[in-house]
C-alpha cells in the first residue's frame, strides 16, 4: 500500500468529502442565525439595528463598518465596528434589548 504524501493527514478523498460537507453546512448556519435574530426583533426581544445606531454617538467622519447581533451569556448583544475617516476601527457592544452601553474597545 502506498504511503500518503503527508503522513498524519487524512487521505485526499476523505479530506474532500469533509470540506464539501462543511461548505454545505455553513450557509445554513448563517441563515439560521439571521432568522433567529430577525425573529427576536419581531418578538420585541431586541431593538432594531437602526434604533440602536441612533444611540451610538459617532465621532467626526465615523461610519458603520459591521454589525452583528449575537447571544452572549443569555442576552442579545449588538457588536458594532465603526471606522473613522483615517481608518481606525472602534468596536462597541450594546445590550440589544434596551441599547444600554456594555463596552468599547
């Protein structure tokens, strides 16, 4: 039996099957997260993103780069990435239920 080219690694056919399986699952997981977050907004468990953004004081020239709604420690949290005109990124976390400030990095 021939030795695999990289001992300790999975045979290429097995690796290919694992990669295809992973790629098939990833979009579904993202869709599930999106739907769960949307349902939380509809149920009134969290504020809509625009209501939360209205509570964040932007610095001169700053704009939203990314926003995520996640469950952390049993509560919904908005994680916002803001970028300044000179390219500096600021991360802000807010309680998604009431927009209360949690922390800033």
